[in-house]
């Protein structure tokens, strides 16, 4: 699966980073940390998706919920 990260920059210069697809477990934090380091600034308002808690990337959350 391809990995995709979306970076949105507002008119005020603030930005948000969203690991959209292809990440399981904490791999998203490792990749986005590199981007934050390059862009500068301090991370604010961090939100975790269900995939963060699925380190094997096998979508167990979806299996448990019958999806």
C-alpha cells in the first residue's frame, strides 16, 4: 500500500500534517516528526487515528467492529 501524508498550510503560516494512508502503529509519528523538523515549529493538537493503535497494520480494529 502506498503511503500518503497531507500537509495543509494556512494563510497565517500555521500548518497541519495528516498521515492519510499506509501507516500502522507509530510509524506515522516517525515520518511526520521528520517533516515537522524540516518545517519548524512546535506540534500542537495531536490526534491519533485507530491505525496508531494497530502496530501490525492488520486492521484489527475493523475486524472487531465487523467492517
